[in-house]
């Protein structure tokens, strides 16, 4: 058995501040993404620009600086915190003499490494193919592109590009067809839960907010949970028995969101995220210990809107309060938090230590009983809404 460990590729991280409020000056999230993908960040460099340079994204002067730093530090790859166009990526690689990748490809690589289910692998493959289809000019840059006879352009390289485009187009079509079948299977499973009158809860939130840890604590499951980005990619659903309500709720743990999540992945993961769209309740898990949690909440809200789940009732769970210093501990564990003029129920808890979990179960039991009361016949004395909650 070969026990030799794989040496992580040293990578130089680059971020460009275009004046947007969410710019990560420390490139902490890009660093986490790189480590999750198996790379070794060795240094970071940032700069400010009003707009991207059309050719090199950062301009020739900054590109020279990046090249010098990469040579001095022994970097073998350069990672950009923003998405690069195919032309910018190709030009940067020629200028730097190193492989250049962007945030989008990094996320795709992580998804490809982490997908376990048949559906997850299909979704990642679709997103990867869609991304690759725009990069063919780079992939085939080594092929000949000489001018032909009078009035003719191109050469064998152009023919290969057209062939590859057609092959990728056919692969995208096949993968989409297979995903449609998976989506139908999921719809059948959801209809079965509906026939059982199940109350459906979906955990959503920014990646590494602690959704899987909370999921495991609630339903006594063993879903993979780790202090890293995108620990969970495949939706897992389990039943949660609520003794106070005398009923079970169906709880689903979904893939985490992240800033600038590639649109191809949002489209490709539509089947998985459909669990959130069809839920009776969304539990939005927030990392209360992260100082950037307002921006992370906004990103989750944007993705929920994009998939059509922004109208689903939502609770906010501010997780990881065990990581908060004493002076930032909440004075009350239950209150309301205003989001875009709407007051949402909020609960502070720690999925890791269990603090606040019993309160969350009680809240869920009450919500399920309310739903049962609304669905029950008016003559059933157990569900008298006028006397609900009275002794």
C-alpha cells in the first residue's frame, strides 16, 4: 500500500477590489476554497481597479508584479477571486507562464471531488461541461491556426474546436436528460411524503454555517459534517419525530451557498434545491460567529430568490454561539430579526454543544401542530384554533 502523501500545489491568491461592499480584502474565503480543493495558498496579493482590464483583468503592470512574486515564492498556480473570461485566462497564462484559474473553476473542482450520489455527480458534470464549453479556445491553443487559401481562415485546430464543441454539446444534452429523470424521481418521493401529510423542513444557509451539524443533532443522523466549505453536496432527508406534536417532520440538509456561486451550478443543482422550493419551512442557518454574516445572509437570500424559494416561510437560526466571545453573547435566545422590512423569528443556538436545540424542537412541534390544526376538520375538538394554546 502506497502511503506517500500527495503534495499540495503552492498557489498565489489574487483579488481585485472594484469597490463592491463584499470584497474580501484578506482573501480568507478564497484561501479556504483553495485548501478545500487540495491546494496550498502561499501568499496573497490585492489591488484596486475601477473596471477589469479587457486583456489581463489586472493590467500589465500588476500582471508583472504577480509574475515576479510567483517566481520568488515558487508558486505553481495563480488563483483569482473573481471570474475570468476565457480570453483573460489565456492571456494571463501566457504572460505569467503559469496555470491560471478563477473562483468559478475552484468551486467546480470542489464539487467534483465531493459529489457522492448519482444525482450529485450528474449535476457537477453538467456544470463542468457548461464551463468547459466556453474555454475551448484555451484548451486547444496548442493546435495550429494558420491561414488557408484565398478567402479561407483556420486550420486543423479550428476543425478540432468545432468537433469538441459538438461533443460537449451532445454531452450536455445527455446529462440534462438524465437529470430530468432524477428530478421526476425526486418529485415522486415528495408526493409520497405529501400523501403521508408530512411537514417538510429544509435547512439552507451559507457554506460552513453548520447546517449538517444541526441536521445530525436534530435527527440523530450521520451526515458528513466538517469545518470546511461545501462539506455537504447531496441533499439528505430524514424523519424527525416531535413528541409534543405527536407527528414527524421531514428534514432535508441541502448544499451550502457561497458568494458568486456559478450560475451553471445553480441551474444544475435545481433538482437538489427543489427541496427548498417545496418546503413548508426554511430554516436559514447563519454562522453567528462570522463577522460577515449579513453579507452571507444576503447571498443566501439572492440564491433563494433565483430558485423561486424566497416566498417559503423562513426562520433564522444563529448558530455557533459557543464561538462568540462573552461580550457578544445574546441577551435573549429568541427574538425577531428584520430582513428587508420583514420580521423573521430568530433563535440563537449551538448545534455543536446542543444549547438551544430543545427550544428549536419545541418551536417545530408548535408549527407542526398549527399546520395540523389548519388541515384538520373543523369539528375535530383537538384542533380548536380559538382555544389553541390554552389549558
